[in-house]
């Protein structure tokens, strides 16, 4: 099964796991990313210029909100959903990336995928260094 563009499930393995019956005791470790605001497009570069400073965007006249304040609302909302699902105690919060790492059942994964505050859900893969 392939993930559809309108679902936050980003891995085919997660789509299959979510389709499993809710009575299974299997759990999957996932990264649940909070919804982020869209990034404004960059201005087009100035044509026929060789100066490096001409290729930089103009300085901002107002301060843009920090990532911490931009993600605060969706992270709180996502934390409330995790608490409702009984996952808040085991969830590991990552403020830098605006995500939580948590182990879920298929039923919990389906409920998280249906939450508006979720932008993406990915498999939490462990990468190990191989010794030569």
C-alpha cells in the first residue's frame, strides 16, 4: 500500500500497520510532527547582477516569530491528543523539530492521523553504525 497525499502517514509500512485490526497488541514507534505554518516563497533573484548581495533577499522590516512561538499552539494541541489517548507519559517531546516520538497501536495511529494538528507521521527508524 502507498500513502496517499491527503494523509499524514508518510511510510507504506505505517499505512499497512494502521490498517491492522484494533485488537492487535503490536506497537510501532513513530515520529508525530505538529502542523507548521507554510513557508513564504522566496523573492525572485534580480537579473543581470553579479554582486553577491543582490542575490540576497531584502532585510525584513518586522521580526518574524520564533519557531518556538510558531509551533507552541500545535504542539500543545498535539500533546492534549496524546494525553487523551493515554500516550503522554511515554511520549518524548522534541521542541526543535516540533514533534513527539511515541509507541502506538494501530487504533491510536488512526486517531493521530485524523488529528488536524498533525502534519506528518513517520516511522521512527534506528540507524546503527556498522563495524567493519
